């Protein structure tokens, strides 16, 4: 049974609100509630993306980035050679993301914009 995209969207919005609350009330650099909220966003986003695609054959202009140091270095080299397009920061990371291990060594994902070729 498929999930209604509206239900999945509401779950995504709720996870974003919970993340904001966790960040605003953070108790130290490695607060487990912030990390849990971070991963809840990624999970809720994947659910929404799947529901949207299943119901309408559409996707969002967002994707999850895995924090793999080697991949980030490759992306930074690619961006440096191509003039870093839409959605890329000068450091090679996705715009608006905070990719990193949060000081705890755990792999993290970040939501970023995907450059769309409209031609």
C-alpha cells in the first residue's frame, strides 16, 4: 500500500520543525536529539520523494548527499573545473547544507539542490 504524498509531506514538515526545536534547545556539540532529528529529516524526505513519484511520476529538485570524504573531494574538483553551478558552494558542498560528522565520526547526509538542465 502506498503512502499519500500529502501525508508524507506533512511528516517531512513535522520532521523539519522537530529538527529546528532540537537545534534551538541543543545541549552540547553532540546532542543526540539533534542527530536523531537530522536523520529523521532524511528518512521523511525519502518517504515523501517515493510517495510523490509513485503517485504522480514526479520528483523534487532535492537529493540526499552522503558524507563520504572521497566523494566530496571529487565533487569539489569537478565544481572547480566547471565553475560550480547552481546549488554548489565554493567549498564543493551543496548550498545550504551542513555536511559533516558533527564531531562524532558518524556518516551524515544533507539535503541539497540538484542542478536541473531544462533543455
